[in-house]
C-alpha cells in the first residue's frame, strides 16, 4: 500500500466514524425562539396634579410562559411626573412585571428597578386568560402636557415543547 492509499483509507475511516457518532447520539433539543407581542396605550393630555390611568389587554394565542418584558414611557423629560407601568393577570390578582419612574426636571430621574422574573423562569398564562398592561401617570408639575403614551414588549414561548 502506498502513502496515498493509507491517507485515503484513514480519511474514509474518519468520515465513517463521524457518521456513526452523528447517528448514534440523539439530537439536542432546539431552543425555541421567543415570540414578541406589544402592548400600547395612546397618549393624552394631563393637567397639573391630575392622574391618568389606561389599560390594554392581551390574550395569548395558546398556553404560554411569559419570560420578560421591555417597557417604554413616552412622556417628555422636561416635565415633572410620576409613572408606573404594570403587567398583571386580573383573574389571579397577580402582578407579573412592574416598573416605576419619577421625573423632576431639570435632569433628575428617580427610576426604581423594575420587578422581573428570575433568569430561566417564566409565568404560565393559559389560553383564554387575559394579561393587562396598566399605565398610570401623575402630572407633578405646573403645566399640562401630552403623555405620548406608553408601550411594552412582552416576550413569551409556548408551554408545549418547553
């Protein structure tokens, strides 16, 4: 046997070994990509010392684990306000996520850390149950302003397969 024949035989044996291992080892479970839905409440005028509260409901398409969220407050930074954003399950009286922010110009933003779920966990919401996104804003300044609304992205995966 020549060197070339030995090289070809060892290459063929390596490919055969890789094929056998690939067939013998079960496939790892695939990570499901997160689905994303958005809550949104429209803006409205708020007078001094007035509090506005708005809610937007969401019902999952199937049983899901809610994994996280990304809240956004549209209020301008040049006005004084106190705002709370909350995602909760009214039927269970359970808060899933909450975020608060107090702005007192010029430039002072007192934001407390949002409550979220621990890594690798989720909150189970069954099909037919409704989550609600609540937006509460109090004008703490002297001038009226447009709240410019609020929004939150909700991250979830189906229960089936997870």
